[in-house]
């Protein structure tokens, strides 16, 4: 079980969102159980635009740093896309090992 740090830039993420992110990121442990730690950064860009929620996830695994950045109309949808992108990266990383 790795540590997940969630940081919201210029706003406070509610506990429900933080829990959602933790659950999603924890699912990556099923694919690879050697994750060192994960940093999640939440940002809101251009408040007037619709797809303005940005999620960046940086995941440290032994010898490598995996990264995904997605934009969506909600933090949940952007998180889903990030986790899916990281799942593919973890799979490739494991195949190379």
C-alpha cells in the first residue's frame, strides 16, 4: 500500500473527492504492487470554461516516474482518465522488467 498525497491548488478539495481519488489510485496496486508513492495535483483553469478541471498524477515506481495529466468537466472524470493512462504505463513498465 503506497502513500497518496492529494494537493488542491487554490481551493480546498472536499473529503468525498479525496476519498474518490484514493480509491481510484489504490486500484493501480492490483496491477503493480511496488508503487513507492503517488502525488495527485488538482487545478481549476479558466473558471468560465466548461472542461476546466485538471488532474495530474505522478507515480513513483522503483527506477522510474510515471506521469499522467488529464482535463475534464469534473475532477472525477479527469481522475478516471489519469488512472487509466497510468494503468497502461504500469503494464508497459512491468513488461519491460
